[in-house]
């Protein structure tokens, strides 16, 4: 049964990767189809992230109350419906509504799969958080490349939304039939009742959580910007072919996958705070390399370095968050995710606005500043859990 639980959890990460890998490549197509400037596109994405906040506020508690599998089931079905809706929408107003729906559903799925992953680790003793996150990145890379290939072959971009939605519906059916693994990916209700818990408001005031959320926010800002804007930068700003544009998010996701697969070995030899510092420095170097040239191989090499650098940060934060309040994994993950999503909230609008004024190439330099912010904040972390290995 443990193997079934493992594959159920990682399939959720695969699903999220499939959603965003294809979404990021087709961002340029949406921008062209609706005639949006970079600033307008950034504002639209920001509205979508704002719309996801209420969903994430609710889903952390629901993950602990209902169980992670039920939350994954509901959120993946809603994600499928939201993703399919992009096939039909033609007005800017409905575009905003659809993006809000997608971001809310995928945000709920994000909380659900991370709560399931934390619970899986604690119930089985099998530490796989980095591996789960690598699954997201690997599928994101595969989805981006596949989407780019389909578009290059002449498939209408809206049709891709329907294909991804069909895959999500299939996974939803599997989740509906997998109740036997609930004991491994959720905390038993009896344990949740017997173990004293910290209120939601107290979690938001916990200094270590706020600091970890700030690091997560800077990381999400960098990850989200590279995921959402790299294809736009290559396809529209540099006017490169579609397949090269698709390589931007694909290479970044591939690097994240490699970094997360290797982070377990790294954390056996390096302390966590040192990993955070090195990651921040490498991310800044990768961004500088990407914007310092118009030669595609070097740009992609910079994305690769940045992806490798950022890969271990969020898994470290989520694992630590689960240790802080082990009987409230869903709520702690939702607190970290909600506060961290401020990076996603500010990212699209900030980068889009900067791009309208100074160009997308120079706007991406903000990611280098974010990387150095991770370095500085890592010096402020004082918690025994970071020194355990």
C-alpha cells in the first residue's frame, strides 16, 4: 500500500507540472490572441493569483479535516474544468475569470499535494519531499517541450488546453477510487484531536514561519517569473522560433528536476542554511548570464543554472514547516504557501510593468536581487531543525 500511496502523491505533482508546463509555453499565444501588452498580461496574472488566496486559506484546514486525497480529487477536477474553459473564451473579462479559476484550483491542488507529501513522510518514514517536487519539475519540462512541439507542428494552441484537461479528469477518476491509501497520506482524525494544535492566527504570527515564508516568497517570485516569462522573453522579445521559446521553461523545469533529485544527497553533506546561501548566489549568477547575451545556448544555460540553484529551497522550507507543527501539516503548508505566494502575486505585475518601461530583458534582473535576498535571509534563520543534517 505504501507504493500505491507514493504513486498517488507523485501523480499530483505530475498533474501540477503538466498544467503549468503547457500554460507557460502558451502564455505568448494568449498574449497575442488578446492583444495584451506585457504590463496588461502581468496585471491579468496578478489578478489570477489574488483570486487563488481564498482557496488556499480554506484548503489547508480542509486537507487536515477531510484528508489530502479528497482535497486533491476536488481540486484536480476543478482544475480540469478551468483549463478546458480556455478553449472557448474570447473576451478579456472571461479570460480574467478563467485565470482566477485556474489559479484558485491549482493553488488548492498545490496545498493538497504538499500536505499529502508531508503526511506521507511522517506516516511512512520515507523522506521523498525533494523527489516529489522533482516530479513536478520533470513533468513541467516534458509538458513544455510537448506543447512546443505540438504548436510547432501546427496544432491550434487552444486545443492543447483540452488535451491537458482530459488527462486531469483521468487522474481525478483514479483519486476517487484510491481511498485505501488515506491512512498514509493523511493524519488520522484521532491523532489530530488528541494532539494540541496551534491556531491559524498563531501560525501566521510565528516568527520562524514568517521568515521561511519570506524565503519561499522570493523563491516563488524567481521560479514563477522564469516559468511564466521565459517563453515570452524568447518568443516575443527576442523573436526566436516557437520551439526555442518552449525550451526556456522546459530547460528551467528540467534543471529544477535535477536539482531536486540531487538535493537529498547535498543535504546529507551540507547544512541547510548553507544550501540556501549557495542557492541564492547561484540563482543570481544564472540570471545575469541569461540577460547578458542574446545567444540562445547561453540564455538557456543561465536558466539551467538558476533552476539548479532554486530547486532545493522550497522542499527544505516545506519539510521544516511540517516538523514545526506535525499534526497540522495542511494548515502549516497553507500558511507558508499563502505568504509565499505574495512572490507570485507581485512577480507578474512587477515584471510586466518593468518590461513596459525598460524592456523584459532588464526587468528580469529583479530575479538576481531576489536571489541575493534569499542569501541575506538565510543568515537570520535560527532553528534546531535546520541543523539536524
